């Protein structure tokens, strides 16, 4: 049996696929299970024991660079067809991905019923808006008569990633807090001055060490938060230019709490059972809350136009949520 799982794009969604992969492996212990992933986000599965191979799909290869084996749309279809998979589970909700699975000649195709995909899938599974993303993924297995034995999340680090964090990690303080203040969608972001007020409270009142680790482009925003926070008893550490994604995993598993906006970093923390305080705007916490850990989800209040401005979440609410997840 040769099985392909397609979970292309976002970091958080990729982490939330781990319970799916574990149950799939339990049902097919001798199968070859490969996962088609976005090149960067897929690295979160580098140490996953339930898969045989990660296949990075370079949808738009860089110009003036060697062409990767699985690149472009038609190129990816040819690459996958040559591997002769028996079945595919499409965890991405897009008609284009169902078309890819069809062009790859995979005879048994299971995915979500969206955008006309029913014509291309042997089992087209509903995607209810009220259900968490993890359960939606597991519904693909249930619909295909594959047993779901458990739903917990988990994660792993590598010795190289641990070695990248250990020498610089401070040991002279009892409590460490990870902050995720920046996303690729500005509508999700909390005002930087409020994040700065939170940093001031965490460091000067609660005596915490604060850590950042986003994309290298986020460092300017992190520095602005620290500047706005004013005098601090301990300067927050920004690991963004020092650690790659596996290194960020090794850092996150050392945290006591993670606080941030709706971004993949919170799902990374939750996969290590780190307590989480999540700040949500237009995205529903019912679908995207941290999975398998203690958490408090704070949602912005709706305005007259039906939006959810993040500025309606108060710093005092976040501070109270921090104390709550620690006390639970």
C-alpha cells in the first residue's frame, strides 16, 4: 500500500494534521505514507515518526535556480504519478488540490466537499464550520472506514535543534513566556502598544523571561514592542534570526506559557502541551483554538459592520487569562 497525504500551505494547519497521521499509520502499519507539504511549513513534520517521506511541493520555483523534483502544477502531477500511489487524502480545501490528485492518477481519493470537488473524489466529506480543524481532518479517515483511536496532538525535536537552543537559553529564571505578536495577515494583529504593555507586566510584575521567535522580517516589530515597553528588568530575547523552524520547536517546548494572536506558532506550542492564551479576531476560536492543551481563547468584540477589531481586546483580559492557564 502506497498512501499520499496532501497538506499544502500553512504552518498551523500542518501541525494540526499530526493526529490524522498517527491514526493513519496505526491503521496501515506496513504502508508507505508520504506527505506533500509546503517547503517551509512542512519542516514541522521533519521528525514525525508516522511518515516515510516529506515531499516539498514548489508551486512556483525560484527563477535562475535548479528546478526541484516536485515543482509547478503539471510537474508535480507527473512526479506523483510516477510514484504510483494507491490512495490519497487531500487535507487542503481547494479544488486545485483535488485536480492534482486526479491528474496524479491515484485511484482512491478522499477529501473535503468544496468547490465542486465531489466530481473528482471517491469520498467527498463535509467540512462543517462549527468543527475544529483536527476533527475535520479525522473525519476523512472516519468517512473512509479507517478507525480513529485517539485525537491528541504531539510533536518532536531533533538533537541538532536542541543544540541550537541550549547554550543561549537562560537558566536563571523560573518562568518563560513565548509571544507571537505578528502574522502574515495584519487583520489578526493586536496593537503593538498593547503587546508592549503586556510585556512590561510579564517582565516587571510577574518576573518572566519573554521570548520571540518569528520570521526574520518580524524582528523590527519585536524591537518596537520592546521599545514601547519602556524600562524592563530583563530584556526579551528575540531568536528570530538565530533559529530555523526545528529550532523554534526546541525553544517552544521549554516555555511555560505561549501568548499570541491566531498564528501557527500557538499550534506549535500546543503540540508540546504548553498552555496557550490566544487572541482571535475574524477567525473562529471554535475551529482554530489550540488543540490538546490548556488554553484561554479571547475573541475581539464585533463592531457595527460585522468586523472583529483586535483593539477591543484589553490588556487586562490577557493578563487575567495568563494567570488562569497557569492556575488550571
